[in-house]
């Protein structure tokens, strides 16, 4: 997802342009070059921020290129002294 950027001065002069741009992607509004606000459509807000997500939903990347299960190497405790 790409973001559009707009200065707060531009936003104040033409808010309808910002609303139109927010239909395509979130618009980051900057103040003195630093991001301060994000403008999104209400539909995107409801879909992404309003309802709680499970950890799986939050970590899911629809643009992932690798469809491979995570298979970490097994640990060995041989040669280690374990105290209880």
C-alpha cells in the first residue's frame, strides 16, 4: 500500500483534494515536514482499525511472496547441564 503525502497548508487550502486522494490510498498530512495525521476513507477505517484483530489477522501479509511454513532448527540440550 502506498501513501500520499500532503502538507497541512495544502490540506487547509483544498480539503476536497485530500478527500479525493484518500479514496485511492491513505493521505499523510505533514506539519513542518513531519507526519501528524492520516486521512482514510470511513470504509477503510472500519475494515482496518475499528474492529479488534487476532494476532494472525494483524500479522497476515496479503502481498507475501513466500508461501512456506516456518520451520526453525531444533535446539539440542546435549552437553548442557540443566538445573531444576
